[in-house]
């Protein structure tokens, strides 16, 4: 069977990207994500990065967000059980005790686990590389898998923990240090442009305010930074929170940045914040994402179908037409008319009610199998609904998809950028 067509989002359309740039040759095009085996929607950003750079003559950089507190070696996969499909979790590493909140950059490199979950053998082999940190080990493995599967050209990998070594980041930290109150006030005021992003305001108290920075110390969980601490923290121990990261990258490193759907909320806040705090505009942000789903052989059941099944199971006891008895249905309607007529005339409708109950009791006795069948449907559909929710999940690692599906995703994104170079 041919692979199902992927659902792809490129906003604005690829043909408009050239118009976002200043026209300078060799635009810097960036994207990125936390290290790990991403789902197809994130892989779409990596594919678009390659396609856009080829179309626009730019340089590609992939940011490895290694200061985030993620475990790059934990994976999810669908597993079938006696009760149906479930979302299972496994690690592509030996078990270790790592404190919660530890950034990917501080986690130990993966070692081959005693058991490899189904579908992840290639990923475990790809982790056997010489990368210096756990985050780069995972990022390098993902890059190698995409190169093999899709023929992607390489992008320069850059970690966010390296930002602290850049003079531009040092200067930005100094601006925060010089006036933390204004930095935080404009930040919090800017959150209103993207309420759906669910970005938490920075806390403000009488003698201190939380800053848009993390403190990183080797092997330890990251911690928030407050205004009265900043003077004592070495810059090399600082990393940006999500909105500051977006602002910094689009202010200093990128001519265009490719976000996913979630990241666009951070970009909207960063745009407003840059205007309010710095009186500046940032490089444009664009959105790329995609949806691929695994074929688990599960019927597509919805909550509405389950509710309808409950309704049918209940109403069939009172509606002969639902049990395939049209004569009894006609008789029921006649009795209902007599009941209403008796009420309107001020007469006692009880005899007609009694006749109606006797009719329905008789219909139920005549159609027990049909009633039992309808009664079983809600439970059956509820079980299928749980399976369907697993099948509708779009966030399974891309290595679990059939290679033809990933190739279809790649080819469609490439096709959308095919004419971009001529428009620039």
C-alpha cells in the first residue's frame, strides 16, 4: 500500500520566505529542539531547514537545546496488551539515578541497555558515536539516522549551553543586570500576546525578581536565577529561559528561525518583549510542523460515537423501531397520541400508559438478542476509543514510522521549496 499523505504546515508558505529576508547572500537559517528521538513534526523542521537553505543559498544551523531538563534517552512507543494498545516507555540507556531537573548537557552518555525496545535497534546503534556529551550524543544519532533515511545534508550543530561563551550573550546579561526590574516588567507585560502558550510570568517580590535565566552547574539540576544573585553568578553558568533564548537567537544568530507550532507562542512574546524592552525588531520566525500517525490497525473511534452508543443502548428499550419492529413502533406512536389526547381532554391517561408499558415489555421480550447487542456496544467502543487515542497520537519517535512515510514527508517539503530560489 502507498504511504498515507502526511499533513504538513509551513506558515508562511515556502514561496514567501525569500521576501522575509533582507536580500543579503548566505542568510543564516536556524531551527532546533531538545535532544532526543523526535516525532515527525519536529523532523519536519529539520527537513525544512535543509530544503530552505538549499533554495535560499543559506547556511543551516540546528540548535541543540541542551540546557533543558530532558532525558534524551527516554522513548515512548505503542505496545499491544491483552487489554488493547497502551503508551509504553523505555530507555535507550542503562538505568541510572539522575536528579530531576538535570539538564541534558549534564547527564551521562548513554550505554547500551540490556534490552532494546522493539523498533529502536537502529537508534541504539546510532548512539554509539564519539559525541562529548549526552545531549550531543543524542543529537548526533538523530542526525545520522535522518541522513541515512532521507539523505539530508548536514547542519552545523550548536548547543545552547555554548551561548554563555558568546560576547553578545554576555552583553545581554549585562543589560539584565543593569536594570532587572524593567527587564522583568516588560517580559511579564508581553505575555498577553500569546495566552495559549501558557508561559508563566516571572515572579516579582519587594526585594527580588526572578530573571529569564537558568543557573547551570555540572551534574546538578538547573535552578532559577533571581536579581540579587546575578552579580555573584559567573556568566558561564547562565543559560536563557525559553523566551530569552528566542530573543537572543533571532537578535544575534539567525536571519530566519524555524519554529514548530508550540515555539511560535514564544516567538510572539519575544517579538513584543524586544520592542518593549529593547525598542528593536527581531529576525522573522516561521512555523513548520507535520503530522504522521502509525497504522496500528485500529478503527477510528471518537467520543461522540461512544456517547451515541450509550444513547442507543438506553433508548432502544423504549423505541421498537431501533429493534427492527416497525409495527410496534406504529402502535407506540398511536398510544402516545391517545395519551396526549386524553390529557388535553382532561381524561385519565393511565390506561393508555399501562397499555404502552405492556407493549414495550413485550417488544423487549421478543428482541433480547438485539437489546443485548446494543447494550454491549458502549463497552466495546470505549475499549476501541482507548486504542484509537493511541493510534491518533502524532508524537511517536520518527524511527517507528515506515521509511516510505518519512520519505513522503521529506519529498513533499522539498517540493514546496523547489521554486523558492527562483523567487528570491
